[in-house]
C-alpha cells in the first residue's frame, strides 16, 4: 500500500514538473500580437493581403466582445521596457494608407472605440486609391487613429545610402507633422525591410517605436525598433484562425515553420 501511494505521489510530481516546464517554455516564447492590415476592400485579385469589410468588422467585433486589451502601438513602449503585457493585449496597424482604411476600417474602429495606427506614405497622399490629407487629419483628430510614417516614398531601405535614408525616414516624419500638427512617434519599414543602419536612422529621427514584419526567429522578440507583426489576410476570415493567430504564440510557430 505504501509503495502504491509513493508511486502515485511520484507520478504527480513528475507530471507537475513537466507541466510547469512546458508552461514556462511556452510563456517565454510569447510575442505580443501586433496585427497588420493593408487593404480593406476584399479584392484578392489585386492584393493577397486584402481583407473584406465584412471580415474586418467581424474581427474587430471579436476583439471587442471578448474584451481584448486593444492598445495604441505607442503604448507597447512601456510594456516592452518592463516586459509586462496585460492579458489579451493587442495592437492594430495598417500599412500604406489606402483610402479604404478611411472608408471601411475607420468607421468600424470609431464605432467600437478601438485604437489603431495607420502608417502613411506622404508622397502617395492624394493620389488615386490613397488617403487625402483631409482624411488623414480627420482620423488623427478622432482620438481613435494614430498616424505613423511608412517613409516618404516607400523605398526598400536596406539598399539606400544615408543621403536617401534621412529624407525617407526623418523627412516623412516632418512632412506628416506639418499637416496633422502632432508629433509622429511611430514608423513602419516598407515591406518590413531594414538593416542596422536604417534602424539607427529611425532612432535618430526621434521615433519611439518601429514596426517590421517578420525579422525571423533569430531576431529579438520585442525590439522596439523592429516590432514583429502578423499579416492579416483572407485566410483569417475564419474567426478561429484569427483567434489562433492573435494568441501571442503564433509568431513562434510561424518562425519555426518557415525558413529565415
């Protein structure tokens, strides 16, 4: 009898140790979800990253109804420095500044009270399919949308010399600030491309946080000047898939599934 009791205790202890190890390892792989949208028009023929207005509305309602802690991208600065993230924290971002962000996404976000960051390209403002300055200013003043920079003209930064990097990175910041009359503290690398020099120029320009896409599993999980993001596309129409992607562990899974 004593032997059986000891055996049971031993099994319980082993299971507890293994379970604790798995939990701690999983927790160490957590990457705060920063989701990335592009077009909200549902036209997959023009962009594989397009999301339909219906899917976007359903995804935002999912976040609201399930009480996610939706924060501004800038709010992650303090969390990263302390390495503390409240449960279900998530940030929403948009790249390129398409007009459908104003027509389709903005009303949903405003109606639900969910903050988001839209990274714009000043050289593209006012051209067909892109936001106008009036739309940018209106969203910036809404209290819901933060306007960030996506460089001046969407160049691939790793190929640029300093004489081009500074106007693209610092120049775009000044251009946007001159219109919205607010500090621009957020930056997004075009196509997620950056190197050490581009990253340094972002810091020197005075940004507080910068978004990349997927620098790879060898890159730090939470680099304030190369935050990892999750692309949201038509595959996330299924809300179970969307939920799985925003758990905070999908980045680790994706990085170990894909090649660097």
